[in-house]
C-alpha cells in the first residue's frame, strides 16, 4: 500500500478471480495484489466461528468444514472466491435461514488506506463493519474474514433438468414455490434457463435437513423432468456438484435486476429475455437466464443476526433477483452483447414498473459494471457509506488508485464535495 501510495501506482486485488466485469481483478501498468496465498482456514468450535483467508475458494472451504458438521453462509459454486463474494453481499444456499453471507461476518481484518492492519466488527470500527457488508473495493483489502459457524448435517439436494418445452411449467412451479414454499427457511432454489441443449433448464433444489423430496418442492416434481439427481448427501457433496462448464468460453458478462414475486412478471421476463437476449446470443455464444428467489426471511435473518445490520436496503418482500449471463469468445462481439443485455434488463424494468413490481435493489454480485449498485441501496445508506469512506480513507487512496470494483465516488473530485 505504501509503495502504491507513494508512487501513485494503480493496483487491483484478486482473490478467486471469478468476477465477470473486465478489469475488476486485473490492472494494466499497475500492481496486481493476488490473495491466493491467503488460504488459511481455522474452525474455532468454542467461539462458533470460522476464520477464512480471502484467497480460498468455496470448494476448499466447504469440504474442509464438513468433518466438523459445520459450514458457513457462503458461495453456491465451488470455483468462486471467498474474497469477492462476501464483499458483494453474497447469496448462499443458506440465505433463507441465515441471511446474506455478509450478515454472517463476525469480523473483517483488513489493510486500510494508510497501510495499517485494522479490524472491523460489531463493537470495534462498527461503522466500517456495517459499510463493508456490500461495500466492494472502497474500504480496504480484506486479509481475513471471521464468519459465524453454522451447524449443518446431511441435506437433501437435487439438480433437475427440464426440456425447453417445459419452461412455462417450470416458471409456474417457481411462482407456486414463491407463494409459500420459499418461507420454509430450510429450502432454497436456483433456476437457470441455459442455451446448452444438454442442460436446458436446470433447477437446483436444496433442503437443509435430510428430508427426501420435501413437500415445499412439490410443484417442481409435478413437471416432467429429463433427469433428476435427488439425493440425501453432505452439503459439501452438493456444493461440489455445482461446477458447470459451458464449452470453454472466455468472455462472460452478468447483468441483474430485481422484481416482486409474480408469475405474470416471470413469464414476461422469459418472453423479453428470449427475444432480446437468448435469440441474439445464439449466433455468438451461450446464454443463461438466472432466477433467484429471495424470501422476506433473508432480510429478517440479516437483521436478526445481532450484528448491526447491512447497507443493502433490500425490501422485505418475496422477490426474484434475475440476471442475464452471456458467454462468448470474440472481442468484436463485446458491444453487441452489452447492448442486448442492457436492452433486456431495461425492458424488464420498464415492465416491472408498469406492473408495480419493480424493486430498485441491484445485487452487486450479479451486476454489470455500469449498473448503479450503491444508488440501489437507497440514498440514506449510500450517503452514509460515502461518509464512512471519507472517514477511513480521507485522501481517497482507494478511489484514485484501486482499480476495479464498484466505486462510491465516480471521481475523487466528487468525493471531496
Ligand atoms: C460461476 C459463478 C457463480 C457464482 N455464484 C455466486 C453465488 O452463489 N453467490 C454470490 O453471491 N455470488 C456468486 N457469484 C458472483 C461472485 O460472488 C462475484 O463475481 C465475486 O466478486 C467473485 O469473487 P472472487 O473472489 O472469485 O473474484 P475476484 O474477481 O477475485 O474479486 C472480485 C472483486 O472483489 C475484490 N476483492 C477480491 N478479494 C478482495 C479482498 N481480499 N479484499 C478486498 N477486495 C477484494 C476484487 O478487487 C474485485 O473487485 C458467482 C459468480 C460466478 C462466475
């Protein structure tokens, strides 16, 4: 930090390297701080806490904790990094019961803008602690996360594939689940409508107890599946099953939006996305439409964790965090894909506003770099986050020199005002 500051050299920080936004964890003509040697994992049973190095991947965390019958509220896909996921809030298969990953942080150990190593928790630097739960690259380089240990034994897990002709029935099952099933805090669902004919529509179901084919998922079982991997298994086994390969594509882009739970809206989202995104994408690469149900319990659990709350500003209503995901190879198609994704989410937002179902929250971990994530947290939270950034980084080192991540200030100039 000292060298970067003294010489005015830009730097970037990379943990799992999985963020799809270009330049988020890489830098040209600057210093790349790779966290991949920060891989310590320590389970403190007496404190009910797990200390994690940010360089760990979730596929290293979950299996290492399995012998203790504990886990943490963390990533769903094995290859993603601990470092970036938690700073974006972090949506987990445990979120319906325990809130976001960030809600379950007990302590951040970080390198502050002046180069000092400091801690932030509910009692020490508590304003910084609050701001970091979705604060991206504005407050410090995390060198250790301490997360709440969550007791967890065997679970029910399934990945179910449905043919393209079943999309509407799957969306109806999803809406049915969102009516009440989603309030069963042991359940969690993830839907991906993929352009890969081998996968087609994938529905991931997990129940945090060893209950065979739980009743909450009944709407999905009624739709005829192509394959169904239902099993009672360890949580680690389920996480390791989530690794996906989509034809070795090199360039990826996510773009997210949120809306209140509604089958009518889900159908509209599918219709708009098929026309504006999936069809154009089919000529240049792969596409995935991602539907993530978020129950009011996620917000409630977050608030109840007795840890000072978070700045995310998520409304306490049943909702979907939707995103388009594009994969392609040719740089010449970048602009075309950006335009297709943007048009899709713009049209979806227009429709959700028309129907009174629009939600302003944009989930950082699914957001493209031009989306106003911090504004979506609400003005009060955004203003408070900016004030906290000025307090801990009065010279704006992280705004000026840290390349990548969502920034609170567009330019350091606006930070001074
Ligand atoms: C296949 C896939 C599955 C995903 N699944 C989920 C999911 O289930 N839930 C979810 O919430 N998100 C998910 N995501 C989104 C993912 O959490 C974000 O892309 C996240 O930023 C990735 O973190 P990383 O450490 O792998 O990435 P990186 O690219 O290394 O880092 C991402 C950002 O965080 C910053 N950063 C990284 N480490 C640190 C650190 N130690 N201190 C300060 N800043 C740091 C980087 O500078 C960069 O700006 C998924 C993404 C992919 C590609």
